[in-house]
C-alpha cells in the first residue's frame, strides 16, 4: 500500500488482509523514509526471513517466543520492542504462542 494521505486502520484489519493474501507479512505503509507492516507467526512456526538492508524495529503486541540476533538470544512477548541493525542475521524461534508483530523499516524496505 502506497500512502499519500492520512491513514487509520486496526491490527484486526491488517491481520485479515495478511490472511487473505496468504502471507506471513503484510506491508501497510510505504514512504521513502520508512515502511511498516504486520508480521504474524503461528506457535511452533519457522521464521523464514533473512537479513535486511534496512534498520528494523519490531513491536510485539501478542504472543511469546524468542529472537536470535547475531549470536545472542532474547525472549520476546507482548510489549517487547526489538531493534535490529541493517544486515544483521536475526530470526524468531521457539514460538510458544502465536506472535503478532508490527515491523518498521528505515528507510523503506527494498523488495
């Protein structure tokens, strides 16, 4: 979605859009300086992502699991905020309860 004006939605609407598309990630904002999306992983799921060329912030608002960033492991759950610098290997794992995550890239994620 490419926005040029004010935009208001809900996580439930974003989740429904993501499910309709049959993807794990649903981008909902793209402007030159940043992009944002909803990323959802089921309990026990494998996280297929690879390092990104952009800095990234995750805001976990539902679920429980762990994230490995480079060679460090961290627990995550609702309320966790995670920063991953551009180019750093990272992956969610050991997902005990489905994760719902808002993801922000700066600058906008390259496709």
